[in-house]
């Protein structure tokens, strides 16, 4: 029974990182904030409340005025100062394709090294 409750917590994290893509390099870099979401409101949370292994949702905004990319589940890998390293666990195919097209449009041609779409470095 406890395992079922723990699994449900993984599937519905109450922390969201709301960020805007700032740089496309070998790794995606973004600027944003951590939000603690409950049923009635959301509050800004300090990045140091996160720990490696925590699960979060990510809303990644692009600078092309399109809707944000919803990353349904991501794992915190590292928190150092105000930098948060996140590994993407689940994003739907349509959103991943949008992000891939955006990244490809920002890379110099020809791209000498691929950009890792499953890792984000976020300054919060």
C-alpha cells in the first residue's frame, strides 16, 4: 500500500520549474523559478529545497512566442548554488518534436555536436 502511494507521488509531482530557454549549446540552459503547486495556489520555492532524486514537472518556454513545452516528469540530478541540473524522464512525442525543431533552428549549420534534449541546466 505504501508503495502505491509513493508511486502516485512520482506520477504527480507538486513541484514545477517554470523557465525560459536562454541558450542552446551542447546542453539546454534556461532561466526560471521553482513553484510549489497545491490545489488552490502556487508559491515560489527556493531552489535549495530541491534535492537529487526529487521529481518535478517543467514548463519550458521558448522565445518564439509559442506555447510552452510541458515536461510531465523530470528528475533533479544536482542542485548547486542557483543551478539545477534536470534529467527529462517523460515528455510526449509532439512536445519533443517541437523542441527538436526549435533547437535545430538555433544551431549553426552544420551542427558539429548534437544537443542533449534530455538534460536541462536551469538557473533559478
